[in-house]
C-alpha cells in the first residue's frame, strides 16, 4: 500500500525489536519453567539474562500490536482491490520472505544444530507453504505460529470479498463479537481455575496451536479494521461501541496470557499484568492518532514519508522471521568468540537488521518479479481497480479519492 500512515512503519519495526529482545533475553532461558522450547534450543548458547527480565518479559505483546496493524493495513488493501488482486498481493508480499527465511533457518538447524535433520523436514514444508502445522506438530521456528493467524484472517477477508455482500463493517462486527465472547469466557475460566486445570489449558491452546481459529486474536484484527474505518469517516454510535468491545476483548486476552506467564515463571512473579496492557494501549493509541489525523486532513495527496521509515517497515517482516532461530545461532557464535552475552544480543540485532535489509531490498524483489512473470505466463494478472470503482467490500466507508497534487493546485 502507499504509505498514507507513515508512523506505522517505525511502530512495526520497534514492535519487531521488542519481540526479538523478548525471545533472546527472556524466553531463551525462561522457557524451562513452562517446558515448551522450539527448535532454537538446538543452536542456543548457554546464557541467562535474569536481571533483564523486568524489562523484557512482556515483549510478546508485540504480536498483539502486529495483529492490530495487520487489520488496519489489510482493510486498506482490501477496500481498494478486487478479490483476485487482493489474494495475489498477499501472496507476493508473504511468500518471498518466507521462502528465503525458512530456507536459511533450515540450513542453520541442519548445519549447526544438534537435532536430527529429519525432524525439520515436515515443519519446513509447512513453513514454505504457509499452512498450519496442526496441534501436535512443531513449527520450523516458533514465531511462525502468527502466520497461521494472519493467513486465516486473509482467507476470511478474501471469502468475504467474494460474496459481494459482506463489507468491512460486517467483518469487523463479526470478528469483534466472535472473539469477545471467547475472551470473556477466558476471563471467567481464569477466575475459577489454575494453569494446571483442563479448561485453562484448553483456553490457552487457542492462542498458539489453534491460532488459525482467531478465537483469541480476532479482536485485534477487528480493532485494526475499526481504526481504518475511523481514518476515513466518523464512526457511528454502534461502531464506537464495537470498537470499545474490541479494545476490552484485547485487554482480556493480554491479561489472560500475562497472568499465565506471571503464575508459571517464578523469575517474574512480582511483575504486573498491567505492563503489557499499557504497552499495547500506547501502540493502539498511536494508530488511532494516525487514523484521526488522516480523517481530519484535507483530501489532498498525502506527504511522502521519509524513505528510511518505509525501509524500516520492509525490514520488519524478515526480521521477525529470522530473529529467533537464526538470531539465537548468531548469539552463540558471538558468545563462543568471547563476547559477553548482553553485547552479543545487540551486535546480533545489528547484524540481522543489515541481513534483513538485503533480503527486503534485493532478494525479495527478485523473487516477487519471478513470481509475477510466472503467473502472467500461465494466466492474466488481475487489473488494478481505479479509485472510482471501489469494490463492494468498501461500501459505507466514505473512502476519499486520491487527489494528485497538481490537480489540487489547479483547483485552488
């Protein structure tokens, strides 16, 4: 999409860094309290960061921020596209980075990991195809579970677009109610059970293994859609109620998972579940600010954002896909070379940012171009809809037509 909301790019990048620091400085050693490590255990260095725990344990909330941004961005894309154009755009956006990053992850695990190579084959196939691995399977990299939720959301949007009757508003209402009911039940279960009880574990299962059902995270995508709608017109009273419900549902989901962490991991038992909620609320507030500023601004061409902001946004996706397994391996190499554990993390992040810049600037465009040529060879590429022919999916949004700067000057 054209960058009419430039603040989203540095927000996405900062969120990705927060998730990376969470995995590398907290989860890399704290997982032993819960016992659910991923394949990164095969390449990890024997380092601990207990003193950093109060500042890193809540970095997982970046995922919930990602989902709100995704709802916002996908609503923007779908409101201007035909169904086939939307689907092709998503494929061209997601697959090139996944193919590169999943292959690099597999090579690191096979060449430098301690696990059997056969253990990685099926997870690698799932990653390359972007399909869920099932409840009992294992991800090639634990962070890939979020892609299952993303793909489910994209599929839901695509199916809604095909109906030509369901609009963004309908989808947002449906996801809001669907997820709010589940998260309300989750709070009820939280108040009556402990993490060792079956109802609690069933609720928790829908956060990662069954993320594609969108029961826990549907509210975040819905909230992103509501914020996008508010960027184009004033919300009705009923829509404002739905937005508030989506926010409360999101708070409930974050509180549930934070409570699970604080109960099961002794090193952070004294921390507050309000911390990740406040971090998430601040990010949502920034997105809402962008939406409000867009609605109040004149219907003129949006100013260009600094190029480096857009670059940060593009780096975010490969950085998210590589920081866990590949980043963990880089830290081990640096620690084995004599660097202290904390310096190794910061140097590793700098190295990864450079690698991911190369991926998004050089490798992804080449793969995307090859995909486009292949698709055009076997069939006709979908034509981009002009702004004057908004799809039915965007009915009632009050989307403004893009007014070029020269036309604006002439009109004056």
